[in-house]
C-alpha cells in the first residue's frame, strides 16, 4: 500500500514538472531545466558532481517511468503473494535507478544509476518470475553487465582524454564543451562509440544482441515485464541520444549504415519471429524488438522528423506494450497458461477484455489516430528523406506488424471457444475487475490522446531535438 | 655524555596502540590461566565454559583502547615524525593504515563472541596470538627501518601460522598451516636477503634516509639495489598473495578457522600492502634511478595481470564459498597492484591514493563475508558449500541481504563502496596511461560478477531443502551478525558519500611521498 502511495506521489511530482516545463526557454541557454539542487562538489577528488537536469527528451521518459510504476504495483496486487515486502523494495529501488538514469547530467552519476537498476531487476526476474526465471535472470545480468563494464572503461578513457587538456570533469555540459575544443581522433571516437553503443544496443535491444530479451520478458513477473518493456528498453535509445552520439558525432555518422541495417533486420526479424511464437509473452517480447528497431532507425536517420519520431515512438511503445503486458498478466492470472494454443474464442468469455485488447493491439500496429501511428509515421518519413531503401524495408515491418498482431487476436479471441476449456475453468475466467480498470484506463486514454493530440507532446520534444542537431554538428536537415 | 635512552617517553607514547594490543594479549592469556584454575573440573563442565566471556570482553576493551590511541594520533594533526631512532615513522599514511588494521582486529574480536565457543576454540591463547599478530602488523605499517620491516613481518607471520593451525584436529587446518609456514619461511628468506642488499646498496637501514639520499642524487650500487628490490618484492608478494606467490592462499585460507581466515585476509593484506606501497614509492625516483622505477613498474604490471586473471578464473569453478572468497581475495590483490603500477608511473602528487582508499572498503566487505560464513554452521566442509546457502533469504532474510550487499560490493556495483574503490583504481590507471591494465581489470571484474552473483542466486532464488539449513536469525552467533551489520552499513555509507575517505587517502599518500621527493 505504501509503495503505491509513494509511487503515485512521485508521479504527481513529475506531472508538476511537466506543467512547469518552460517550452519557450531557448535550449542554447539552458539545456537542462530543473537542475537544482545540484551538488557539483559531491566527490571532488574524482571530479564527479551530483548533477541532474531534464530537457524535452528526458521529460517524457521520466513521466513514462513514474506513470508505469504505480500501474505496475497495482497490477501486482494479487499476483505477488510471496515476499511481498521484498518485491516492493526491489521495485522502488528500480524506480530510483530509472529516474536517475534519465535525469542524470553527470556521466559518472548516470553510470551509477544505470548499475543501480541492475540488481533489483535481476532479483525481480529471478525470485518472482516463472519457470525458467533463474536462467533468464542470469542471462539478463551477464548481457547487461558486459555492456556496462565496457561503457565504464570508455567513460574513464573519456575522462582521461579531457584531463590531458585540463578539462577533466564528468558533467555533461563540461564534456560537451571540452570535446568541442579538444575533439577525439576518429579512431578513438570509433572505439569509444563502439563501447558505448554496445552497452546501449544490448539494452535497446538491437539485433543480434537481443537474445536476452525474449527470455527475460517471458519469465519476468507482470510488473517486471511492464517495467522492462516500458522503460528499460528506452534507456538504450536514450543513451544513444544523450551520450553516444553527442560525444562521438563523427563515429556516429560513420556508423549510420551499420546501425540502420541492424535496425531494419531487427524490425523484420522481430516481426517474423512473432509469427511463429507459441508463447503469448514471447510474441509480445519479439514485437518489442521490432518496434525498437524503428526507434533506432529513426535516430540514425539524423533528421529532425526521424529523431522526434523516435522519441515519440519510445513513449508510445512504452504505453502500448506496457498495456499489452498488463493485459497478458490479467489473463494469465485467470488461466495460468501462456500457450496461445490453449486459448481461443475468448471474446465470448471476456468481452470487455477483448475490446481493450483490440484497442491496444491496434495502437501497437500503428493505426492512425492512435499513438503508434504518429511515431512510426514520423520515423518512416524521416528515414525516407535520407534513404528510400531503408524506409521501404522498414515499412514492410509495419505490414508484418499488422499481420502477427491480427493473427494473434484471431487465435486468441475469435473463433470457437477452445474445447479444452472446461466449464469450471471457464467460470473462473472473469472479465476485468475494478482494480484492473483503474490501471488500464490511464493507458488507454494516453493511447488515444497521444494519437489524436500529438502536438501536445512533440511541441515539447522538438526544441530539444533541434538544439541537439545544431549543438553537435549533426547534419540537420 | 648523555646516556642513550632506548625508550624515550614521546616515542613510547606514539606506539601506545601497539602497546595496548600487546598488553591486552598478555593480560587475556594470564586471565585465562586463572579461569581455568577456578573451574578445575575438566573442560566439559559448563561452569568452565561460561566464564570465558571475560576473555572476549577484555579483548574488546583492549582493542577499544588501542583504537582510541590510534585515533588520537589522527586528530592531533601534527606533522610526520619518527621514533626510536627512526625505526618507526608516524605520518598520516601509517595512521590511516593502523586504523584499518585496528578496525580489522576489532571486527575479528567482536566476531569471536559465540564463534569460539561454538567451535570449541575458546582459549586465551587464541586471543593472545590475535593481539600479538595485530600489534606486529601495526608496527609493520609504521616501519621506517629495514630491520623493523622484517621483524614485524616475522612476528605476525608466526602468530598467524599458529592461528591457522588452531583447529589442529582437522587435517586441512594443519595442512594449510604447514604450507603457509614452509612457503612463508622461504619467502621471508628472500625478503631478508633483499633487505640486506638494499642496505648494502644504499648504506642506510632507514627508509626515509634512503629516500632522501636517492632524491638528492647520491650514488648507489645499482645492480645491488635492483636485486634487493626484486627479492623484497618476492617476500611482499607472498604476503599479499600476488601471482605467482599465491599458492599458499587457497589452502591456508580454507584450512584456517573461518574467523582466522577473515582476520588474515584483511589485516595481513592491509599491513603488507602498506609496507609495499611505502617501499615502492620511497625507493623509486624517476630522475635519479629511472631503472628502478622501470623495473618495478614492469614487474608489478605482470604480477597484477597474472593475479587478476588467475584469481578470477579459478574462483569461477569453486564449490566451496570459503575457497571462492580466498580466490576473490587474490583477485582483489590484483586490483590493488593495478593501483601500485599507476602510482609508480604517474606524476601526480597524490599518486597511490587509490591503494589507501581501497583498503577500507576491502576490509569491510571481505571481513563481512567471512564473518557471516563463520557465524553460520560449524567448521566443516559441508557448511561452506554454495548449496548450504540455499534459501537463506527465507530463513535468514537479514543475513542474506547483508551478504547480498557484500557480494555486490565485491563485484563493484554501485552504489557500494567496492564500486568507488574500483572506480578510483581504474581511473588512476587510465590517467597514468595504463589503460590496458584498466581494461584487463574491467574484464576480470566481469568474470568475477558471475561467482559473486552465484551466491546471490543461491540465496534468493533457489529453494532450500525441506528443513532450511540454518533457520532463524538466532542461529548465527550474534557477534558475527553485529559485525556483518556494521560492515554493511559502512559499505553503503562509503558508497553514498565517499568524499571524505577519498580526501583522507590523498592526504595519507602525500605524507609518504614527502620523503620520496622533498
């Protein structure tokens, strides 16, 4: 109960942030808002300061995090029965880490928060997950750890490079300025970019580093999956935007073809894997791979539309896939199976659920007037401006998306009710109860609002993105 | 003519912590004799055992006094000074390391409550040995004189050898102790010869005098000097457990009673690292003897790499938590050696500070882990396997969480103290240009995550058997629990606010460097 209240309070605070965010503030003057209290001299010996701040890009990501947390807690109200206290401790620590990652404007602080998220997530998957949870947790841990330790090395090297010219600091502003005055050589940039990119690409996840995702998502408890899909995946993309690309622009531009192709492969491969899945959750997990492929494509198109679209898609994916995992969790609590073959004809059994499911599904596909469309469209348009092949290939991903999602719906909801479903079992499958309505509704509202009134969001994102382009000399088109 | 006073009062006052430790050891030993005669029917009577708490109490009191004296030295803030004709040097560095050694001793002594009784080891001799060892270690940290280095090293080594063999009924204990003793004897021989060569090359036995002479550009016999450095490095390398001088560690650590292992792994390492650091920093001077610096740097570089890789790789395959912790101690020595390499190569006025900084988190986390291990179960191989920790999070949630913290800190994950230790070490290494070393350090850290995480997984995610092995928090001796809690709190505190400790490390190392480059 307490954790519910505290997460709701946090959400409330972040809404206040939204209201106070000054959209007219010229980013050239104040890149980050809300940066007080900053303790620059937290650890002066090491050059680390407790510096935080939010701009248009991170604002919504923070909001997404604080929105999904109370929802996740509500969702776990009945499904987590053992060791409830530890569960909530882990979730709250996780939230701290997540908000910290988005808000940190000091590189070492960012790294600290990035690592802080690790253990709670491992515990969440490993203790409260389903059958293969230990395997999934260890896999998740190993993948993430390898990436982040390489990033750690790159951070140290960056600091060292700056200290050679007397500009040693971990603060983002300081690093940006220092790098402008004393840029790194292309070789150095390539290696460092690779180190950072590896770590973020694992998180995103980008093919071929995605193999931890299906296991982690399927074996995690509902709250874990929601948070993983909704927030954690975005951190990889955020890391690219905030750190990897601004620090190493030349290397990033050189990497465009590589990453774009990997993104396209992610999109198509992810979608194809969805078509053959037997497991409900794994299917949605692969769909995340596919959607995040879009995000990466948009970022590396390096066009205004592409990047804004990516940020928006991050948000919309968080909302829609988060909702999908919540729905899966709801039905799983009733039926205790994730095999799609065990389902069928549920539209008759749980009609309201099936309607909600359909709406969220459409959002995920990218139906215009729902949130998914805006992001995907902007990304495709942004990509089309620079490379038609990429855009065409990516667009096929949209079609495939519709294919697997509608196929899923048909197999689960439509048709005859599964004959294996005995009547006692059927009686247990109740439709949505009050608590579930409470936490699904905000997401549904958001899905529609984001789809119909996207300028409310993009207006705040755009100035930061424009600034991003001009500040780092990325060919803004 | 002035009569030479071998015990001038100011000097005696300066070594009060050492005196307190020795006196406590002797007092406890003597009191134990009386305890035995009070309750003269054989050792199995309960009345006999129940008076022994006096020993623990006295020990804690004695260590407390020692700490008090040591901290007093800290806050008085006087400049560095020497005592006993230059045998001992008091600077911030020796003060800091003394405090760390005393911390290790205090933790050990508190953990003895309950532990000794359960394992039938409760004799005054145990405490006496402990205190003699601790006192000698403090002297080693303060040594300024080649003979003093050797004497203090040998004194505590002998005490520790006996402590290792304390549970003399078990074969592994005796085996471990014997290995330690024989190999230790050999390495002490190397050390002695090395120190003698250093004397021969430089003409003085006092480190500060040697340091000043080198800095002033005096002629020294180079080949003898380098030989001396190399041989002493063997001796020190043995004590800190660097590859390839590490082979005694797994057996000695496993054979010794777990509490003794904890004590050894923490205090011996701190003292030996302190002495080695002082040696390395004082005796190498780039302008005047570039060969010495080049030689030491290269050698220690290889030692560091070998230690890290070996320690981490072998720890992966251990099925005993105790042995895993022993190998983890070896790998942490490797990280410290990275710091030493960085210190030798760097020009910064605070070079070597990460080494000092690392000692405190290392003490807390390693001893904490050993304390928990010692507090549960009995001294037997079955109680030390990974499997015996299964399901501990349900039966002993507090201890499991504390162990989680130690594992996380050992692995170097923020926001714990272990993270800052590694961060600082690797940062200095990169700053000194040794980024391959930092990279190896990071890669081996990745490997280490696996075995640290393994314990976490076993504790939290694997179901225990029908009866949880150690059900209930009361099964852990309360001394161990208290120590574990304090250590964990310390780790988190340093993890969140490392600033002050960092400053202290920087100032400490500067006080050592005063002699090296005045």
